[in-house]
C-alpha cells in the first residue's frame, strides 16, 4: 500500500472519530483528513500484506491496530493489555470505518461548506510550513542605532509643568471699555494672590471664589501635570509662552489674554524632558525590526505564490456583481418580538 493511501486511510479514521464522539463538533482538521481520504481507497480485490480487515472499500492495517493499542496502553495506568483489549480495539476501528464508508455513501464529502473548510485548512498549513522556513536575520548594530535615531520621539518623554490657574472669562463681544475694566480687576486679583498665597503651591480659596475655570477652581486652581502643548491647547499659546518664561516655583505669570478671557498661572514644579537610552530600549527595537522583516518576508512569500499560478479574472463579470447592503440587521433575541416598523401616524405621535 502506498504512503499516500496510508495517509488517506489515517484521515478516514480521524474523521470518523470526530463524527462518532458524542457532543463533539467536527473541526477543520477532521474535515481536511476526511477530504484527503476521498477517492484514495484501495481498489476492490487488491489485498495489501498489511491489511488486517476491510470494511466496504476501506481497509484497516496492522499499524492502525498497533496505534490504537498504544493509545489504550497509555490510558491503562500501566496495566498490561489482554486479547480482549486487542479485539475491542479492532472493533472500534471497524466501527469507525463503517461510519466513514456510510458518510461517503451519503455524499457528505461533497458538502460545499466542508470543501471550503478543507481549502482554508490546506492554505493555512501551507502558509505555516512556508513561513516556518524563513530565516529572519538579527538586525545589525548600525540598523538598531538608525532606527533609534529615526524614532527618538518614541523614546522621549516631553517636558511637563505643574501649576495653578485663575481664569476670568470675558465675553468675546465685550466692549474695549469692559475689557480694560476686566484687565484691571484681573491684575488686582493677581497681586492679591501673590500676597495671600505666597506660602502655598496653589491659589487656595481664591481660585474657588474667583476663577471661572470649572476644571480647576475647586482644587485650588491646580491643573496637574501638562505638557506645554497641552497647556496651549487648553488656554492658548500666549499663556503657555508666559508659563515657559517662569524660572522658579512660586513665580506667577502676568495677566494674559486667553481665548476665553484673562488668566494667570503660578508655577508649582517642572519636569524636564527625558529620553530612554538606546541600551534600555535595544531589545524592543530588535523585536520591532524582526517583526517588520517577518511581515515583509510573508508578503514576499505570498507574492511569489501568486505569481507561480496562472490567474484569469473576468472583469466584466466582476463589475456585474452587486455589493451587499451596508445595513446589518442585529441578531434576534430569543423571547423578544421583532419591533414592527412604525406607520406615519405612529411616527407623528412619538415625535
């Protein structure tokens, strides 16, 4: 018996096992083995020296029985097997083969869903075997250094500042006189804050009483740690620049115009920009470069496979294929009735 037929018969046995075990769902592995066995049964009347039994046009070999006995031995907790065990093992194999023959007779092997599952399994295994042989070289020191220099932002933590703010909103349509008055009031409030909160890292109760910044007024004006860009995004570039000019903790910016009105900030603390050294991130860079190379190798493998097969596409027929409706109906919930479409009258009532 050829090695191919041996493989096919093994496939038959595994597929039957998938079918007869209670509560077990036949997976793609079983599908592949079942379809592999289709059409490879030994011709009637041809007896292989290793054939132990024949069930329809399917055979059971001595090697099949030995494998089944080995399985039983592993489950027997070391107890020796008897002739009764051997006969029972053979009976299991016969039952498997009988089910396999009957399944083929019913045409199950031509089921399109099973054939499609088989093709997916074969393609997956082909890719797995093809990619397993790819040798992805370890990146050189020059490549690692180059990646590090090109992606410094990934390894850099930007500078941050922490401070407290008092903001006074001024209507955008306020008159020049009203704006001047608001600026005078804000300047006076700044001087009061400098005197009354000099011993604090924030603006204390002054923020709650006067600030219109709802995010910070109830936490003494403290806006936490922000990058200069984040501060500019919240309160405008002018205020962010004023804060950047502060040198020491406790210093307060002048009153600055913001998109919402006027504001001033007390500097609490600075956190300088930091960068992780190459030695610290080297392993991660190596993994990233290897993943990139592996992905490229996979693309090349797929492209070669595509070029080695003749492909013809009927573009005219392709253009005639309609696209499915984008609307996807949600799955029905057991026990709940489907909501019927409202009539125009019902729609007017609900509105």
